[in-house]
């Protein structure tokens, strides 16, 4: 096991997979309610994991045309149930 996993640190960012999108889809409505907007676009682009008593997923979601993304933190418990821990909008800097 890597040092990051032993310490409970976040993994390195990785490109989103279909599984990442599926996890994000499970909490979409809760995320929209938490940030107070309906997402016109909702595409997972990157994620990180953190092993705790379950797994946290930090997922970056493209939610509108540039320059706005959202950051979701989703917890998967040991019974494989998902819940939204936090959702916030990120304003991206121009390249």
C-alpha cells in the first residue's frame, strides 16, 4: 500500500472514467440543490480518491461552458451506499 493510502491522503488526480460519471450521477440532484443551480452540462472530467472508513471521491465536473466547474466530494460507505459530502462551484482561470 502506498504512503498516500496509509495516511488517508488524496490520490493523485486521474481522468474520469465511466464509473466516476456513474458515482457523480447518483448525487447530481443533491449537488444542484447544494450550489443552487441546475447544471446544463454534467460531465465528470477528473477525480481523486481517499480511503477512510469507506472511500471519499473528489470529482471535478464540467457544469457549464468555460469557465465554471464544480467540485463534488462523495462518500461511499462500506455497504456501497453513496452520499454527497460537499459541492462547490470553481471558477477556472483562463489558459
